C-alpha cells in the first residue's frame, strides 16, 4: 500500500504539470522532522508537517511549516468543525499511510494549508514511503492537494528554562572520544541549559553532568580499554565545556564521575526490590540484543539491569528534567514508573518524578557516509580533538553528490552531508553563496570541503585549546572531578537518608555513617580527644535547615589559632556572623571571601570569643582518606560550594 501511495502522489504531480523531485532517503534515517531537515540541509521552515485529525466531518489534514505550531481553535473555525482529535494508527492505516510518513498530498481527505507555507520557496515532505522524500515549489502545493489556505498557526518562542535542576550522563562507549554529532546532539544543548539567559533576573538552572563510567562495564570488560575510554571522555567533555563557557558559567555545572558517588549502586540495590521483571524485559536495549539473535543466556545482568542503574542515577539528584534523545525517552518512562512504585509502596513521596526534555530542534546527525547515524564504530565521524590532518581527511571523505562527475556539473545540496554540516557551523551568507554556486556548477567539491574543514577548526578552536591545556594538567582535571563529586555526594546523601528512613533500614540500632561520602558539619566533629561522633535521629536530621549564603566579609579572629569570622549574606534573610574553626587546616579568609557555600541556618546561637555564631558552614571529608596538606591528624575538610545557586535559597 505504501508503494501504491507513492504512485498516486507521482501521478497527481504529473497531472498538475508542476515541478517536483523525489529524493532517496537512507533506510535508517530516523522518522523525526529535525533529522530529515538535517539530512536535506534545510531549515525547519522548509520541512512540511501534515497532521491528520478526526472530526465530525471526517478526517482532515493540516499542513504547516515545522517551525510553527497549530492553533487548534483557529483551525476548528477555519475548517468549520467543532472537534479535533488526533487520527489513530488505525485511521492512518486505512488511508494507506502511517505515523511519520503522512504526505502533504495524495490522501483522499480535505487538506488545509497554513498561509505561512507560501512564504517559503521549496516545500519538503515525504513521498509516501520511508525511503523516499520529495520537494516542490510551495506555490504549487494547492494545485496538487486542492488545499484551502488559511491562517491557523503561530511561531512558538523557544522555551527557556530557569530555576530547574537538570541531570545528564554520557557513557564512555566506543573509545571515549566525541565527534561533531555528539556536540550537536547533546553537549550544545547542555551548555544552553546551564546558561538559560544573561538576564540577572532569571534564576539559574542547576546542572549535573555525569560521566557514567559504571555503565561502560555492560560492554567493556577490558581494564585498559575502560580506563582509556573514561579518561578520554572526561577530557573531551571538559574541553567542550571550558572551551564554550566562561569560568563563571562553568562553575555552575556539577561535573563528576558516577563511580565517585557510592550512593548510585546502593540506590540501585534498593530499587531492584520494587521493580517488576517484566518492566525491564520491555527495555529497548534488552529487546534489541534478543532481536540480534543473541541468546538470553549470553546477555549479562548489567545490560539487563541497565535501566535500574540509570533510574538510580537520575532519582538520586531529584532533577526536574533529564535531557535525552527520542531513542532514550523509554528510560525516563521506566524511571518514573520505578519512582512512582517506590513512593506508593512505602507511602512517602521520596522521589521526584522527572520529565524527559527532548528539544524538538535536535536532529540525529548522519555520518560522513550520508547513510547511517554518526558513530565511531562505523568510521563515519568527524572528530573534535584529533590532529588537523586527521580531521581534514575525514572532511575530504564526506559524502556529497554522487551524480556530479565534474566540478562544472550542476550539483544537489540535498543529501549532501558537507552542506548539512555547514548549516550548523558555517557563516550563513557564505553557505548560501556556496549553495547557489554548487547548484550552477561553478564551485568544486574540494573547495566546499576545504571551507568546511577551516570552519570546523575555527569553530572548535577554543575547545581544542582547552583540551591541550587539560591534557597537560591532570591535577586540574582531578580537582574538577573531586569538587564535582563533593557537590554530588551532598545531594545524593540527602536522598539516600530519606530512602533508608522510608524503607526501615534506619532505626534505633543504626550507627552513624563515617564514610567520607556523607556530608558532615566541620564544627560538629571532635578533632581532638574523644573521636566518637554523637548520633542523631532521622527526625532531628529532618529539622536541619540549609541555605545558600555568600561570604561578604572574612577575617581571622584575634586571640584564636583556629577561628575565622565570616559575615554571610542570605539575601532576603539578611546577614549573619558565622565562625569556622579551620585555620589549623591551612585555610585563610581569602578561601571564603566572595564565594558561596551551604550553611546550616537554624542552629541555636553559640558563643565564640566575644560574639555569637549564628549558623554553621557545611563541609565534607575529602574523597581520599589521606590528609591533603601533609599534616597528621584529622583530614582537611572540603567546604560545600554553592556557586551558581541563588543566594538565600533553601536546600532543605
């Protein structure tokens, strides 16, 4: 039936005597519009979307540009109907089409065409089958589909999130290195989410970016390979972040390794017991393996339980949104199911149910072969941090127009991966000029590829510079990861405290946890004499109030070898004087001045020398059990940074 629809479309085009082009598509091209637009090298404005609705007068089709949204009230009035319901799969099947393949002509229905379609020159759509696209002049559209033109769409402003918590993770697969597809598909969006606006009035987002190294074990059981992949991915990610962000912007991101936060596996172990087996068997990764004729006995438990660890990764940080591709949406749905089951079983709202964030404009970027998704294993990538000669070779091998035998032959820019990449990285005016010259046959492939190569090197120059600096300074990389792990552990330990209490593991016989993974207040520790720590009940812990404070004054206290006096601003909650006894660890007032930290703000005032301390600054033990400044005795505490978070914000 699909092939029949293609024949019907072609006959209508011929009968109308209009110009058109059928465009072969790769078999594995994702059905979403951004991926098709990226393949054709066009803007979303030129990609048509036809939505089928069921009405009291039968099925109708509304054709619009993909950069617009339908105003259903306007469409109802324009079409003269009182109800609009999305057509079902059965409805589409009866018409000879399916989801993602609805054409803007050829179906036996009434078509309505938004007038904004006529503002563009070329209208791209589907030719009725998965492997065939088409293009024609938008002005000829009504000649072939007999559509009625009207105004029923609007331009939707790009959604800007503020004051939200995001969490994203990247697995060290392949060889750990990133390519332009990774940048366009994930990293670029994460950078935008970390900095939603330059307006000081807009509350910043909290962004957590995790190197999911434990997930790498599902496919890599070679020590050297896994170690190499992790180190490579860490360097690549950090280079992109630091290359495209200011130091202040980068400080807002919590960047850490999954394995540096032990709560991930503990949380997974607990969630295992509330998750039905059938839920995991429906996971795509598991089903895909079985579909490739792999025996069930040959699939490791890690791959099978992959969604469980991913759920723990997410739920530990209580995020509002999780940026994912369309192919990973199921993982978030499974995570929500698990969180909801846990909350209902233990009758307490411990876990927030996260929402998937799938930017509509994000496309699946095809590789240099123009056929398959960009992947290192397929050898169809353009690298980011390889030597220039390697990148140039990859660019020069990129698929263009196979029908063009000579540089003077008119060429096609559709399906031409060089122009697809230039749409993302090139200067708009220059790219438009090259497209016209290419169509006329006045520019050679090698010249266009040379421009792409120079454009990529220039675009990623800041990131490539950051890469070399980080590679030469492993201590800095380790410090970034250590700081990120400290911040991540604070949030993760708070969640696990609630989890343990909810399931009954925390009770009157529980001992205080002395692992460095858990947050402790510096002043609450015994640094000399009796080193035992007093335990508190979960109810007492729940009463602890934590807020973000900014240190506006800091000085050593005369007559004391330990104390530093801090004046801390809590915004609407005013300023407070807080003392911290950490000079013996090598801390100075400069380590605190002008910086933001987490503070306990509902402690009873304590007398310190001649003044009262009106709160307490929070700190954690360092990840290593060794003292960090060479002295023997208690470990030097690490204070919990809150840079990038709103001053005065309540954490608990």
